C-alpha cells in the first residue's frame, strides 16, 4: 500500500539537527565547533532556498512545505529511472473505481511506486512527477492528495497539465523520474525490468534506467501522413534515423513521449511505436493529447548513447545533416557529463499582459538556474504547454531574449486544454545540465 512508503527522509535543518541529537544520545559527544558548523551550514543552505535530501542524492531548489513540491530538483550524474505512463488500473488491468478521484490517484500512486521499486528506487528519490488530468477542476485536489502520499522530506518537481485521457473514465495518469541506485544498471546497457500486473501482459517496461554518463534528448519530431498511424510510423522512422546518426539504437531508448490527436487512438499509436522495438522489451511510453488538427503526432525520445565523434564539449547542441538547426531549439542535445536539474511546471502568471507574464516566467527560470549552479548555456530540454494562442504568442516573443541561439534546448510545444490554473495560458517545464 502507498502508505507504507518510507518517511525516514527529512531534509534541511531538521536533518542536521537529528544527526547531532542521535550522535549525542549514543555518547558521541561532538566538539562544539563541529556542532555549530553543522548548524551554520544548515541555516546557510536554507537561506539560499536550497535543501539537501538526507540521502545526498537530490538537492531541492526552493522547496515548499505547503505544496510538497520544489521549484526544481538537482541530481548528480547518476542513473535515473524513467517510468511508463501509469494509469489507475488494478493488477488485472481493470479501472479501479470510476469517477472517484481520490481512489484513482491512490491507485496511480500505488502503481507508480511499484514501477519505481522494479528499478530498486522509491518516492524518496523522486525528481519529477508529470501529472495529466482529465478535468481542470481536479488540479488542486490532486496536488493535495499527492502531497499526502509522498514521504516526509520529499519535494519533487511537479508538472501538471489538463488533457483528455483514454479511456475517458481515467481521471488522472502520471509518469515519473527518480534517482536509481548504481546496482540497477549493468555495464552501459539500459535496464528495462518487468513489473507486475498489466505490464507483464503487454510486454511494456514499467520503468527504464538511464545510466550515468552520456545521454541524449531528441526533440519532438512530427512527420505528415494520411492518418495518425502513418504519421506516427514515419515519425518513428525519422527518430530511429536520428538515433543511428548519434551511434545509438533501440535498446538505448529509455522513454518515448508522444503527443497525439485524437487521444482515443492512443492504443493503436502505441502498437506502432512498439513495433520499432521488435525482439526486446518496449521502453516506457507516455501519451498526451494535444489540441491540433486530427491525425497528427509529435514524438520525442530520451536515450543513452555510446561515445562518438561529437563529444568535445560536456554538452553539445546540433542537428542531423538532413534537419535544420533553429536558433530557438535544437534537434539533439548530447550530454557527455554533468548532473541534471528538473523544474516544476512554471506558470506565466504575474504581469500586466501575457508578454510580461512570459518574461517573468523566464526571469523565474533564471533565478532557478542560478541557484542550481546552471545557466542558459546548459539548458537542454524545454516542454511548452500553452492552453491558448495568447500563451504561445507570448512565449515566441520572449524566449529569444533569454536563449543562446547557438545552444538552445531541444523542445516540444504542445497546445493543451488547460494549465491547471484558471486564467493562466502557459505552463513550461525545463531540464538543464549542472556542470561539474
């Protein structure tokens, strides 16, 4: 049950105090200078708006006790577990309870916990949680339930969007990214463990582990086709050509994220994607509906990769020779070394007009990047979620003022039904490299 999640993980000043107290009780009388130094370091960390997970695997940027989330999370160059999109199915593949939001969220979190356990990790190591809602009015309640179910001291980055689910009885689905132990990965290969329940039946990985070391983000691609399935097939062909260009293969892929319309065809599109992984377990797949003309798909990948010629920099930004590299987004971001920072969904909510709101969003991102030890030259992945043309237009006007045109992140721009906040038309989440 979800309530069995460990609550041993606390952070910040309380963590340091508990260590001092525990050692004192054991008779380990620490010299007063050391005690005061520990307390000083704890307070200094708090003053910067940063908290260190007690496990030392995760650093939280501006954690908020009330919401149970952080503005961003930072992990060193360690293995990362990417989960499949998790639905409120029971072990037999049946919808747990229709129209009961709390029960569905609990079931999703239970399933997500099981997926993470397959990679020998848990909610205490959660870096980011992506939440997809059927109804905008559920946003506040879902955030509150998630907070209740996470272990004490865990403050993951959370991005929440509103988009139709398939089937429509599904009120919520999620996918997550967590720090995984080194034992989850053998050599350089990607670990794709089976999980229980319906994951066994459909040969889909519940979770895949991205090893430490070289990794790539491949921007969303969208090829035309006479229907959604043909468009998805052509897009996957081009993505696999991109994988081959960087020296990677199907076995290196740790997550496929597809933005499609209509979402009712998600199962069929998933079969098209799965066909490209013949002879091996299918990696985690996430499906999100976007509000574009029907029969259109945009698909992005996350993968590990071997060394190749284009590895002079810690982070490289480029495109395959048959694709154009734009000034506002890259086709490929190739990460040779460095940790990763994941932001929560950032909202364009403060300002007298939409352009000013978008500018303030990026000002917030600037603050987060600085606190994490990164910058715009190391921004590697952007997901833009406008719910209105106003949000998209303001984004287009503003981002050029912040991005390095020679080092823009890979990106997907996905029109959605709602951002999860009334009257706010743009939600953005980011990934950045934190240089060593």
